[in-house]
C-alpha cells in the first residue's frame, strides 16, 4: 500500500474511544498518526503500522500550523 501525509486509514483494532480511523501526520521510519475520534497521537514503527492498517479510507489536507 502507498501512504501519504493526510491519508485517513482504518486500523484492524479500534481505539479505546471507539474509533477505527486515524490520520497520518508524519511518515518515515516511524509514523505519527492521530485518532479521528478523540485526537490522541501515537508514534508507530513502519512495520507495525503497515501490519495494523486495514485500508485507506480517504484523504484530508493537514493545515500548515499542525505539521
């Protein structure tokens, strides 16, 4: 799968807030993703992230002040 900053991905397991959707904020050796339900931010290694992604749901641009 090809990912880009701003992609909204659906993970295999849901977050404790109940949301499955996360948005990618940073890419590289690690990914920084933010929960679309509660705003919680998590850093994951690339292999762990790619293993846990189910599908890409959509894309939304990230404002410059949040990058």
